[in-house]
C-alpha cells in the first residue's frame, strides 16, 4: 500500500466509519477489514492518528484499528503477519513524538506501545526504554506527561509476563532503571509539595498527575522487579520512605478542598501508596518483615487514635485495616506448633508482631472497633428510614461491599479476635456485662453502643463458645429485648435476631427452638421492614441447621409461610425478592410434603413474579430454585402447575433464547424434578424434549443432568417417548460417542440399557445403530472396565429379553467381521467370561449369568465348548445373590421381589418420587428381580441333560472345575 496515495483513501473510509448512518458505516467497516492484512496499512494509520489537525473521532478510530492489528498480525507466526521492515518503521514512528494533545488518544497510544513492547522489548526494540527515560526528563509539560504515561503502561505490561525468561528480562530492566524511577518520583513528589504551599490549582494538579504516574511505575518495579527485594537498598529505602511521604500527603489534604479534581487525585495517590505496601506484603512476605513494625504503628495510629482525625478518609482507613489484617493473618509469620520447626524468618516476624500487639494495644483496637467503627452512622440510620431495602442490600453485601468500611472493620475484628482470643475474650465479656438488662429507649447512643457490642458477640460466636452461656442469655436477656416494640428499639430488635442467627449453629439448645419460632413469628409481623428481612435470614439459618427438627417447626409453619409470602409481595428490590425467595425455598425443602396445604398463594403469585422479572435473570434463577423445591414438595400434585411450569422449563432450556445463559442449569434441574414427580406424561411435557438435541450438541457440564432427563422420559413413558424422539436421539448419541469422555460414553450406554430394560423390543429397535458398536466393543475387549461393564449390561438385556434381535445382530456382525456366526458367538462368550470381573454391580452380574444361561439348552458345539465358562459365571452369580436362611439352612435369591413394598420413610428422609415408584414397578417385571438364578440354572442344566442324555451331559460337566461343581451342587440342594 503506497503511503502517499493510500492515506487519502484510508482517511476517507475512516471518516465514513465514524458515521451514524449504517448505510455509510457498514461498507466502510468491510473495506477496513479487507485492508487489515495489506502491507503498509498500519503505516497509513500511524500517519493519520499522529496528525493532530484531523478530526478526533477519525484519529481515535485509527488508533483502535492499529491496536487491534497488533493483537492479530504483529507476531511473526501470525497469518498475514506484518513484515519486519514495516514493524521496524512503525516502532520508530511510535516513539518519535510524545505530544498527543487529546488525553483519551494519548492513553490508547501508550497502551498500543505497551502491546508492541510485550512482544518486542528489549530484543527487537532496545531503544524503547532509553527513549522513554530521556523523554520523561524534558521540560515540556505535555511531552513529559505523555512519555511518563507510556513509561507506566510499558512497565505494567512487561511486569505481567510470567515465563521464566521474561521474568529474568524484567528483573534486569528493573535493576537498571530503579534508581532513575526513584529519583523521578522524588522529584515530582517534591515539586507537588512545593506547589501545594505556593502554586495555583493547575500547577498542583499537573505535578500531582506526574507523581501518580511515576509512583505507578515504581509500584510495578518494586513488587515484580526483584527476586529478593530486601537485599536491594534502593527498594527498601523507597518502601521505608513511603510512611513519611504518606504523612506529608495526608497533611496536604488539609490544604486541598473536599470537592475538586485535585482532591480526587490526591486520594488516589494516597491509596496507591497503601497498594504498594499491600502488594509487596502479598508477594514478598519475608522481605516485608523489616516493614512490619512501621506498618502497624502507622496504620494503628491513623485508624485507632486521634492522629487520623481530620486527615483520613474512608478508603484510606479500609486500606490501613487491610494492611493490619494481612500482617495478622499472614501464614508466613505464623510459627509451627513446634517452634523449633519454624524458619528463622518466620520467628523474626512473629516476634515483631508479638512485641507490637500488647494487651493495651489489643484492648484499645478492640474497644475502638466496637465503640467507634461498629456504631450505626447518621447516614446509615437515614438510609434505614428512607430506603430500608437499600439499607439491607448494603448491609448484606452490595456492589460497594469490597471497599466499604463496615464489612472491612468486621473482618478485621474477626481476624484479630481469632488470633488473640485469650486476650480479647475478657474484654468483650466485660463490655457485654455492662449492658445487662433493658436500655432506655430515649438514650439513642446507649442503644447504638449495645447494637455494636451485640454485633461483636455475633461475629465472635465461635471464639466465645466456652465463655458465654448463650441459652441462658437468650432466655433472660435477648428474648425480652425482642419484645420491646418501641420504634427506637428497632436497631436492637434487628441486631438481636441477627445475633441469634449467628449462634444457631454454634450453641443453641434444641429445646429452645419453639421459643425462637414464636419470636420469629412475632418479628415477621414487625412494623419495620429491615427487622422483618433480618428475621427471614435468621429463619433460613435455623431451618438450614443440622439440629433442625420438623416436628418442632410444623406448629409454626402455616403462620411463617404466610408471613414470608406477605414479605415477598411487599418488597420491591430485585435483591430482596431473591433473598426472601431463598428463605421460602429453604423452608419448602426442609418440610417437603408437609408444605402442601400452604403453597396455594405462592403458586398463584409466582407466574406474576416471573412476568415482572423479565429483565432480572438472577431473580428468575431464584424463582427456578423455588419451583424445584415446590415440585419436590408437591410430588404428583405438581402436575397442577404445568400451565406455568412447562413454559418456564421450555424458555430456560432453549439455547436459542438469550436468557438460557443464566437459567439453563436451574432450568434443567427443574425439568428433571418435574419428570421425577410427574404421575403421567402429557403432550406438553413430551414436547419440551425438542430442546434436548441442541443441549447435547453443547457437550457442557450440564450433560449429566441431560442424561438423567432422558432416562426420566424413558421411565415415564417409554413407548411414546421412543417412538417420537429415539431416531433423533440416536443420531445425537452417535455423534457424541465420537468425541465424548469415558464417563460420557457410560452415560449414553446407560440410557440404551434403561430403554432395553423398560421396553426390550422397542428399545433394541430404536437404538439399533448403537448396538453394533457395543458388540464390537465386547469382541475387541474394551480396555476401560466401566465401559466394558456397561457394554455387557446392554448386550445382556438384548440376549436375555430379545433373542430374535440378538440373532439378527449376530448375523449382521458376522458379515462385518467376515466370520461364521458360531465362531463370533464363541469369541463373544469367551470375552464375556474373561471380563466378568469388570462388572461390579450385583444386578449386572446376575444379568450376565441369566443371559449366558439363556443360550442353553443347546447342541451347538461352540456353546458346548464354552459351557465351562458359562457355569463359572453362573456360580459366581450365585455367590453374589444367594443368602442363607438361618431358620431353614437353605439358600434363597436375595434379589427376588414378589410385591411392591412401600418403604417406611422417616421424618428426615424424602418420600419416594413418582419415578422411584416407576422403577419399583419396573423391577417387578425385570428378570433380574423375578427369576430365581438358582432355579434358572437348575432348569437349564436339566434341559441340557435331557437334550444330550446322561452320558453326554456328564462329559460336558467334566469340563467344569471340580470345586466349581461342588459349589454348584451345594447351591442346588433341594432341587
């Protein structure tokens, strides 16, 4: 592409590509796509985006196309790769001028230079770093800033490379430029501090921007540029200097307004200082050891003393708390139980920690966390009043949770209390002791202090297990507090029910649960929405608990379910509706069929909620979960839900519908439980199976559930289902078997096996294309035992229950193998006998014995030749299934089932599903459970004896090992 002639044309097309008119835009995009692989195209783009006189949108687009081209065509091995000559020209052009006037374009240029550096620096681009270093020294403000911006992006990109050779190159780079990077940062920092006291806002902002960029460079070099950074004096000097710089910057905040760009940049720089320390601690804990004392002194003084008043801000406090927490929790600083086994580095760090965390320091931290940071603020109380649901979402982990002060303080409290519980337990118990009895509702401060202490007791529940008699405290203190209905007491009502939820799984006597359920029923009618939502959470924790007893809960079920449903209707936020739905689901799951009388209102409401939640896929997931438990609870009665339920399943499992990305997993689970609990098939239920073929093509982690669904249809209505879908299903299976894992093959074969079990004739007919593959697998001795076992299970069903089909299959395979039928049959029996040990399931072992015995009586010489193996398998089968009756001393087949036994279901067990009942009914027709192996062997041997005569039969029996014959005779006593 000739640069001079092409530039005008490319510029014109780029201009068209910025158009809002699709008729102009689309052809331009197509043309640009064709030019992507043309030599010289990227040189033209470079000329365009570095020409500051052109339209900004056109230059922006040129930068983006250039950047995307690096990803696709810069590597030497890429198809249509750029030539080395053009790349050399482009590299030189990229660092000729750092004078881009537009910030957004300057950032994109810096990023694309970093992308090239990732591939070419330093070998093909040795001049990049020296050029950047020289450029950041110039006096021109714009050039200096752009060079510094590029320097940062290049450093960041090179620091992210992980191969050993790349790490070595970065170590070399870091040691070479670290001194310069430090002096650069110090220079810009000093300039900023001078401007704060004397300069105008523009000068302050400009110098602060450079300070921030140079600090970002130093962060990457410090954290990623050294194997043993503690041995480098410059690195450790920089890190030790951070604390003094931080103090200077925090003091600067007094001189900078609270609401301007400078303030925002200043806070970002302060946070970046803390990130350097946190990253260094994370990557180099032992190199950080000399910084432990200073870090703790600094953080604790600013967060837990008056030093920080007037200069700290929330995000900085969070970062300081994270620093304390990481030092407290760091495994590198924790000695082994046997001190002598610990490294000297660990012991040194531990010693520094122990010296710092004295009793007075720990006590002060604990008291300040509880009495200062745990207190509900004015802003929180206002939000509680004005937006109770928003308050609840924030409290339970909204989007800003990670950087919020409250959760951070709570996590720090938990970690410090866990680490130093022997010191801090008496402190917290003393705080509890001072708060016995009711609190004056007029004293809001006292109420908030009590709320904070109760919060601490809840968070430290596991640590306080041996120190608090919670059952007594619950009866004497907490229950009476829940009964105070004054509006000002609502923070305590909410906190107390939360506190009980924290202790439920720690220490709560089962006998007290009815009292708790009574309290929950009352609180679910509280005037305050936040209290009701918190109560719902505690209810979920209670029914989820290991010691939950349905009999204790049932007297309160109707009231609670009704009140929860009313709460679900009242709340409006998506997150809150999801939360209440999860509680309802949990209750339904635990009480199972006992829920049936009370779900009418919910069943009527869910279709409306589903319609309203069209734009909220996560809420729809919660509805699907609720429906799963609802169907399990309703059992066969769930058929009444089909007008709503089946369209929901249809949408959730249709891969052509966008919501399936969110709904598929829960939708498949709902489909499965719907089938398992369906009393009979309906045309609509059968029709949903049209969604299955694309699902099988996905071959995703949901494949196991898909196979369970297919089996569910086979058990529910084998004839209708197989006649409608087996042909397509068989095609899908044949495709799957080419590329699926061993486990997947077994799942496919189990479907075929179930089809043969339920309907031997139709099953064999419908899955005919797969059976030759099964036969071949047996003959060739499939090497995976679990696959071979399933092959033999499938073939056993065909041989035992569909003899005519087996004969035609044997005939077909004889043609394919170019062998005589008898010879092929002999090979199959031989392999079957040889691989009998692959079969571990008793049912399949008995099936094998019955199947091979079904070949008798026979005068076929091949079958007679394999007679010994058939008898061996039969006796093995007898050992598997025969149990001795202690009263009569005779043996009986333990797998025989003569009638449908209704299982006795205990309170904690789930009742049998409709599918469980279908499987039981099927077992009553299955030869494995209806034919006595003992009697079958006797009858077959008797028939063989009659066929051959006494002498011929004796000759045949002599081919069997005498010990096997003895065992056989013992089993057949009485026949």
